[in-house]
C-alpha cells in the first residue's frame, strides 16, 4: 500500500517553544486517519504545514509522494482542505463559492455544476440562495466540507470538521466521510474521540507536539489493556477497600471509583477478572448490583496515554 | 493560468458587489462634476461673499484649463488619500479574514494571488478615471462651451501613473503590514514625504514626486517638460513593489 502522507521528524518552533517536536506520521493511501489530541497539542500547526500554509523549522513532509516544500499546483490539485474555522467571501452565495473553487481546480463547467448541486444537497445547503454572510457557523462548516470535496480529492485534510456542528450535522458529516472510505485518503484532526472512533481505521495521538502513538484502532486497543469492567456494589459496602483489593490483582491495570459505589477497572485479562471479581465482592460482604465487561474505548486509551504524558 | 483568470473574475465581482463599487466612484464623480462648476463660479462666489472688499483685485476669466486643474488637484490630494486608505488591506484583508487560506490551498500560486489583485485594481482605477474624466470633459463643455480634450486626457494619464505608483506601494505595504490601518498610515506618510521632497528640483524631475505638478501644468494647457522620467520611474517602482510583494508573500506563513 502506498503512502498518501508522510512526515519525518517534523518540527515547528515558535519563540523557542516546540509546537511540533520531531513528528513522524505515515498515512496509508485509502485509509481514514484520525489525528487526535487535546486543544493546543499542535494538530492545526501540523495541518498548516502539510497544506503548505506554514513552513517547518526542520523535518520533511511528503504529500502524495512529493515534498510539500517543492510541490506545486499538481499536488494542490489533488488535495481537499477544510480549515478549523473556514472563512468565505460573505458576498457570494454557496453555489457561487463552489463554482469559484471548482474553477480554481480547472473543472469542466458541466461537471462543476453537477458536483456543486450534489455536494450542496449532501451538505444540506441545496436551494439555499442567500449570501454566505448570513450563514450560521454550522452552515459555514458544512459548506467548508462541501468545497473540500469539489475536486474529488485524493487526499482530504480536515481540521476539526465536526466541532461546530449539532448532533445531526455531525452524524451527516461522519456518514459522508464513511461513504468516502476507499475512494480517498482522509486525514482529520479532532478532539472528539467518539467521532474518530466511529469512522477512523487508523489513529495518531498527539500531545504537546509529540506523537504518543500511531496505529490501527484494533492494535491500539489490544496494546493498551484491551478491556474494561464496570462494577457496581451496594452503597453500604466499603467500596474503597474493595477497589484497593482489586488493584492488587495482577490483571488489574487501572482502578478508579466514584462516590456511588461504582468501580471502573481496566484489565489485561478479562476472563481472569470476570472469574475473580464476584468472589472479591463477596469477600468484602458487598452486594453486587452490576458487572459490565466491554472493549476498551478510544477515550480510555487517550486518557491513559495523554495522562501519562502529562 | 486558468486559476489566475478565475481569481481575477472573483476580484472583479468582489469590486462590483461590495462597498468598493461605491466609494471611489462616488469620490471621483463628485470631483468630476464639481471641479468645472467651482472653476467657473469661484470669481462670482468670491465677489458675492466679499462684496467691495476685493474691488481692486481682478480675477482672470475662468477657462476650461481651470476646470481641468481643479479636477487634477482634487484627484492628486483627496483622490490619492482615498486610494491609499482603500488599498491598505488589498492583501492583508484576505489574510485577516481567513479567505486566503481556502484560496491558497487550491491550485493558485501566491504570486498570482498578489499580482492578480494589483492588475485587476489597476484596470478598475483606469476605468474609473476614464469615466470621471469623461464626466469632467462633458461638464466643462456644458459650463464653458469649449473643452479641448488634449490637456484633460494627458493630465489624467499622468495622474493615472501616480495612482498606479501608489497602488503598487500599497500592495507591498499590505503584505508587509498585517493591519490595513497600519499600511494606510505608512502610505500616507510616504505621500507626505514625497510631496515635500518634490520641492527639490531633482526629486521632481526624476521621481513620482514630480507627477502632480506636471499633471497640473498639462491640465492648464501648457506643455510640460520632462514628463517621461517621472512616469517611467513611477511605473518601474510600481512594478518592482508588486514583484517584491509577491516574493515576500510567497515566503510568509498564513
């Protein structure tokens, strides 16, 4: 499988502070790559460099096989990009903006009209003829996604594409990205873990300018403990003592609890944990209300990794 | 090339569909209409206001040359001020609003982005000046009965060179200074410096500083000596400023 996007030792420094610190990323062609990180991690800076809007302090970026430092219109013609806060010409209407952008890509007028109609319909902006200046933030975000797709890009770069959308808008955008799977490489940054978990097959986690991990979703889960078990005991029980007891077991990776008798356990061996937990509860004379076992979520992995890094 | 034409089309529509379509045309139209009227009726206005106070003072009979002179004088001061203020954000406006980011991640070079803006607005200024000069010509003919074209159009052409010089500089300042107000301040400061420096003959003979004086001389119907060098120097500086703006913008981070 060829590489759509690759960064090697990518570093960006602002006044002595590393916004990006030797970032190595490799995004396979055709994959949906989630670029995760808390606010201020360096995601937008990385995207600005990848799109050629900013220059790295050191390191290299290859986009669709070409060094971005020397890439010209040929590479930009195969990219789709949505910035974190897309800005438009307020005096244009959405179809006018789409035709302007499509014109920049040199699209044939007939194809451009067809794509404009189709993409605006998909973005929920079909038939909207008012000027963009009167749009809500969500409408602008949806128009931003539509314009990023006008050239049927080989590599689609999206910076926080769902951050300004309501739940239905978010679902529509995620469905749209899901439908593009296999037809384009999608690289999107986000701090909304559930969105990434829903559509991405590969993730990279960035914190304080450093890549903490990059792997497939499946590998990530299996590498970081694999399972979680949520245990709820009667309020009369000594949940603190029970949590301490559980934490001493070899299969318990992390144990946390709230004040309501709920104990959250990340486990390395789910079978052993499920076998031993009821007896541990019984040994503390506690009543078992609930015992739920499930896969580790991306949020668990994220918190574990970023928490460690902090 | 095609993307540059598409961008040029956008620039043109941006002029036609925003405040840009009103401000400069309104200023020029005002000058075009009032210039000949002020020239014609200034002596009568003065005698009406001052009565017998200036009875010993004889004002010459106004001519079409006075009307043209009024038009060029207005253009040379308030017209250039307006141009400097309006074009303070010619490039930085798109950077600040964020629209440059969407455009420049498409197949449009940064050089084309800057050059197209300068070229489209030069054409716009040329059209506006032509329209304004036509109006002045027409009003002068109506008011004075006689309106020779040569002095008017030659002086307007010299003013156009001055306008292109300042447009080129404002393109450069707008790349150098992120704020439109800051760039306009720089432009106005330079205008004052050049105007004052033009009092010294060599500056007037060899730089844009001499253009206004020569435009006024031409408007009065007098052949002006040494117009060529200030014109050539101004056009060369304007082209160099746009080229420098494009080269700098290419290296800037957005």
